[in-house]
């Protein structure tokens, strides 16, 4: 028999249950939500008067018990941490602060009613544009005592800027709107499941944002990952890892020829579908998709995928349209068309949680820009990093062979390939703009996760290569950012090593979907919540190579990379100090000074390899 519980333990247990119940309480009665909105408005108006002109302290508000600390959090968000009064208000600062209090509380009150009616779309958020319009004319000021004359609480206080700077009214209004939405979601009758939009390009290097103004702006509003990698720099294997959260040796998809090995019954699509999501893919799925048959894979409600050996085309492309083969004529550009299908899907599904994976073929080669962008970048700066057509005498035989067969015209060919790839990305940027605009018009921005990434990178002449299929940095590094305003109102940067197979468990956790226990990837949520969260210090890279490129397995840490090439003869081991030599120009594997490092990296790889 179990020993009887002590009286003290019973009391502690009961108190813990009570505390947990209070922390998770929700206002399920629409009358409570309406009363909360009215009381919150009155409280903020009173606090605003005290802040501006002094007077008697505000009476204790009568909030419904289910409200918890939410009213105080919203009031502090709109008026700042410090109590009033504050002297020396200028006319412009007064107008801005009044707009913040008035329209912020109005949004909160209306949004509480919307959530009581089970309204996912935050139509009431449009009132926050008045803050944007009013505060954009305001300069950050302080009175003679050093008090800020426009004040908001965390997390939006950092948006205001320093004294003398102009307030970015758009950023301020959006931050306040998203933060209020997040506070209300804590006590609404039920938690909102976020919508999810994932944009994954094909062959896009991480250093190409500069030609994509919309994507650059999205990244500035997101939590971006400066050290994002794929674990297999090949189209189909990388996509399989992103969909399943597993390394290639666990998906069985090691190269493009293994497309049929992907278990489509166990992907992020099926996980989200089981959690009530409507799902769609618009674009590239895997290479050789035309050999998979026309039945859409499990978990997908809408399916518009390319039918092509390489997984996509730009003009005159064939698609699998929900199980029906169609050919779209030469006048349609696939990046634009697939983007428009994503926008239509979002518009149709606005009332319920949705997941759309938009996967344009760009900038995959042969890169064919849209006609309107064919002549862009004619005077664009050349790409000449230190590793561009460098000395490869310490590289494996397959790299040296590429150099030995290089045509004198190769540099010019790669330069033009690069420009064509950049030109195709302009159309991706257009599509992203249309998607983001539609989300804003549908009042879905704050409750939608938007991820931008690529399946792998590409080399532009580094080490004489113009390809992927290899473990060099240019192949495995990718753009990677995540915007979710309701939960993360402010942008940020994370420097830890994150991987393509981390995305599926991340989205599943944020969506409240089931996560299989046998994943190699891990949810990024702890890292999104805190930049100092404990994180991995190594990962495996595996590739079967392609044509001349030899197969290899590698391990990368934050400081070193070790590559074990599957080839007899010549150089078969590579060791690079990624910090001192980020372009991987000097192979240290045979340097006695690095024998201990080599032994450590070899042991790490042995522990990771299948």
C-alpha cells in the first residue's frame, strides 16, 4: 500500500491545482467578455486622465474573475509601466498617447466580443491604423525631468526609439495590435490555432535577400536564424526532411532517385490535418513527381504540384491539380501562378485554421526569369569571394576534376547563371507580397505563422563549383525566418544552429498538433521564446553526391567541420576551422597541430552517422 499523504502535502497539492486552474481560466461567457471590455475601456480612460493631468487615483476596476491579470497587462501595454501624472506634454505627444489609449482600448474591447463570437479574423484590428496615422507624425520627446512623453509597455516599448527619433507608427501599431491579440488569447473561450504559411524556394542561397525587398522586410519583422542549415543539400532529400523532421537515413530518401521512399502518411501535413487544419501545397513537391501517380499524398486537402523530372518548370508547365493532370500554356509564369493559387486558398480558408506550403521552382536552374525581369541586374556587382576559383590542391579528387575540365568561359557562365537566379527571385518576392497583403486584408496577420526558407543553397564558382550536392557552406546554408506576431510581436535574431528538419516539430507544437516521438529535429519553440535556450552543438550532413560529386558524410559544430568522402585515393578527409576560415580554403585534416581536433570530430561523426 502507498503511504498516506500528509496534511501539508494535501494542502499544497490542492493549492497547486487551484493555481493551475486560475492560470488557465478562460472567459467562456460572452457577457463576461463584454463586461471586461467595458471595464477595461473605463480603466484605461481613467489612467490616461491621471497620466495627463493628475487627479485622484483610479478606483479599483470591477473585472470578471476569469480575466486574471489580462486587463492589467493590456493597460500597462498601452500606457507604460510608470504611474502618472507626467508634466510637460507637448501637443504631438499628447495626440499620439491619446490615440494609443483610445484606439488600443477600443480594439481590445471589440476583439473580446469577436472572440466571444468565435471570430478568428481580427476585423476590429483595423482601428489600430489610427495609431499608425497619428503617431507617425510624432518625435520621441522627454520633459524637463527626463520622463518619456509617449509611453507604452513591453514588448512594444523598444519600438518607440530614442529621444529625437521619429516614431515608426506602422511598427508601433502592429506591435500593439499583436500584443493585445496575444493577451486576449489567454482568456478567450478557446485558444486560437495559428494559420501557417511556409514559403520554400529551390536552390536559394542565404545571401540573396538584398534583391527581394518584400522578403527582406518580412525578415525584419521575423525571428531570423543566422545559422540555418539543411542536413542534405539535395532537393528531394531536403524536402523529405523538412516534411518529416528526420535525417535522410531515417526517411530513406538519400538522393533525388529515392522520391518513392518518402512516407507521406507521416508528415507535417498529416499531423496538422489530424489537428483540424485544412492543408494545401502549391508548387514543387519532390523530383520525379510525375512518377508518383496523380493521387495527392495523405494529409493534403488541396494539391497543385508540378509534374516534372526536376520537380518544376517556369513556362509551359504541367501540374497535378487535385488528381487531374493539366498543362498551362507558355503565357503563364509558374511562380506567379502558384503564388496566386496560394492567395486564393488563403482567401477561401480564412475562417478556419489552414496550412499552405508554397514552393516555387525558383531559382532552380536552368533559371528562366519572367519576361518582365529578363533585363534586370545588367550592372549588378560581380560575385568574387575568396574561394572563387581558388586553389583546390588540398581538396578531394572530385573537386580537382571539376577544375581540370573547366572551360575558360566557365566564370562568365556562372556569372550569368547567378544573375538569372536572382531575376527569378524577383517573382518570388512579388508572390510573397501578394500573400502578405492578402493576410493583412483578411485580418489574419497576427495569428499567422509565416516561414521563409529554401531546400538548400548553391555554389557560384566557389572551389570551381556551380552546383549543390556537397557539404560546403554555400550548399548547406539557407535563409530561415519565422514571423508569428501574436506570440512574438517583436523581431529578433538567433545565432544557434537550426536545421531544416526542425521546422516540422516547431509548426506542430505551435499548432497544438501531435508530434511523433521518433524525430531527429527538435522544436524551435524554446529558442523562439529565449535566445539563451540550451541548444545543439553539432549536426550531421549526408549526401549521396551526384554525377562527379562523391558521396560524403560530415559533422559540423559551431567552430569546425569534418568531411569524410566516400572515395578511394587522394584526399578523403577534410577539416575546416569555420570561424577562422569561413570560406573553407584550407584543409587542416593533415595538419599535426589539429590532430586532437580531427580525432574529436571523427568521434563525433562516428556517433552521428547511421
